[in-house]
């Protein structure tokens, strides 16, 4: 998300003038929380937390929903944004550039090589048998809304709608991801690698310290110990590669050879030889906390 620094965006910009609101963002970046939990973590009264949450909701930074709890309804707060770029005077706004956006369902991978434990699930049921990689080739795999594997990779073909005279300026990919068994083993980190067109763009280590709270959109029939992940944004531009705004490599958009009539391949992997081989789980619509597929935005000039 890109925000122009101007008076019409004061509702968004003012959210960061409060230490309490910044602390709330920090807490929600780890996991969704209800008002009571935020109040206890911040050591301030619930009505004050509610007012701050309302400001963050208005700005589109946080989203909330009411769910049934042990003692009636409770408001669960989620961090809506994973990244925001401030645009100052003289910076070309993103909407002035040509943007190609596409959502890729989790099950629409074009290539794979996985090892157990592994599996796929649609919104209504498992697809094939668990821990049998052969089912990743089952035609039903396109219906998958969640998939997981202990080591190996899945690769997606990103549609390329560029025209002949355009030049790629940035590629942004957002997805909900975690290790293979974050809730069954609470301290199981995983080194997850990302590559585009065969070039490594970065490695992100999932911390593996989440509890067993059910994902907001995870269906009731789901019985596995994998409930939700973190929403991560990978952005490659002419300065390098960034994950949630943090630079992770020197790989630039120019080194990826993205141009007219050339395919774009996006690979997600976890090597069996990695220091932290905790596997990979991907969540799409109908699972996890964000109810989205793999969101891709290619900007050109």
C-alpha cells in the first residue's frame, strides 16, 4: 500500500503519533488479539484500547470482527496492513504507473517437489491422503485452499500481461504463510526461501512461536494443528528485495529478466538441508486469518 503524505491522508498518518497505537500494531503483527488481551498487554483500560482500535480501523490499518467466546461475543483485532510506503513530493505515485494485479489460488501451482509430512485441503475436505506426495499431481489440486509440506517446493506461474514497450519497475507478492507444524510444536522455526525466475530473492525464518488459536477463516471441520500464518509481502524493485519493508537481498527487479512474452515463475521452498527445516504451509481463501489468495502486483513504466 502506498500513501501520499498530504492533508487528505491525516487519518492514516495521525495513527503513528500515538505510542499506544504503535504498540498495538506491534502486538497485532505477532498474532490477532481481543480487546481484553490488548488491555492486559498494554496495562491500560479496555475503553481506551477500544478508542485506539477505532482510530486504527478508520485508517484501514486494523480490522476487527466479533466472534463467539466463552462468555459471549468478543472483538478480535487483526493487523490489516503488512506494509505501507509513504510518497513525498516529487515521488511518482503508484497509480500513475501501469499496474497488473492478479490473485493466484493456492492450488494453482505449476510445479512441485515435496516430501512428507504433506497434504492439501479444499474449503470442505481433504484432497487425497495426507503424507502422500502423489496427490499433489491429482487434478483436484487446483481446488486447494491450504497446502503444506515438510521440505521441497511449490512453484507458481504468474501471468505476464506486459506489453512490448514496458519495463518492469517492481513486483509485489503477498501471501499468508507459516511453517508446517507451528501449533503442534510451538517452537519450530522454519527457513523459507523465495525465488523468482530461478533467482533467489530472499529467505524468511518463520519464528514458530504461535499458539493453537483457530484461524478466523479456518473451517470448523479442520482438525489439523495448522491454523493460521503470517501475512508477508515480498517486494522486488530497483533497490533490492524487501520482506515487509525490511531489505533481505540485493536482488533487483532488473536481474529477474521480467519482460514482454517471458513467463514469471515464483517458487516457495524449504530445503531439507536448511538450518531450520520446519516446512511450509500456505493459506488461501477460506483458511487462516486473511481470507486471500497469493496476491501479485507488477508495476511497469
